[in-house]
C-alpha cells in the first residue's frame, strides 16, 4: 500500500478539486493511504469541499485523512460520510497507519499489473512483478519491492 501526502494550497474551488481528482485517477489502480494537508488553504468553496468529500466513495480502495484545516474554512461533509479530519499531521498519519486492516494488501497477485512512477523522472510505468526494472525514458535502473516501493540503484566507486 502506497502512502501519499498532498499539500493543498490556495483556494479550494471547483478547478483545484477537479485537478486533484484527475491526479488521483491516474493512481487509482493500487490501494493508497492519502493524507491531505490543508494548512496552506486560504478558502474553500462549496464545490471544492464537495469534491473533496466525495473522494472516499470514488476511490474505495484508498484511505483518506485531512489535517490542519485553517480556522474559518468548512470542509465538513453535510449529510454524507466524508474524510476524517485531524488537527495535525501526526494524528492523521497514526489514523491512516492504524486503519490498514480494512485493506487486503498481499503485495502482487499473480498476473496483475501495477502502475508505478520511475523514481528519477516520474514517468508512469506498468509492471507485473517485483524485481529489477529500467525506465525506458531516462534509462535509470531501480528495484521494485512487493509493497510497491521503488529503490534506485546507486553506483559505488
């Protein structure tokens, strides 16, 4: 299971909400723990908050947490199950880590494809098993673990 921290900044409106949604759709194949840090938000519109609160139902294989919501900004889900909100990043991380029992993460299943990013150029690659890989775009070599983590090879002199 991958962990992602997204720092929200500026105004959470329809445009930013749609941008966030499209980026998360690119990563939708593998289960994720996603922490949304809203400390940098200046304001939020009803449309932006609505998109944010619909993320858990749209991405059912991911676990979301929201932290550091500034005073005066309402991101609550009205009448629907929204994202769990925490006062700081550490408590949100603890929630995401403790709630992993909901997800079945057995690493790679037989014959399944997984999308990963090259650790150097972030090009999206489709792989089927853990092991050694090379990026066709930048030529870097890296290892992929059964937990979907990439580790770059370093040359020892």
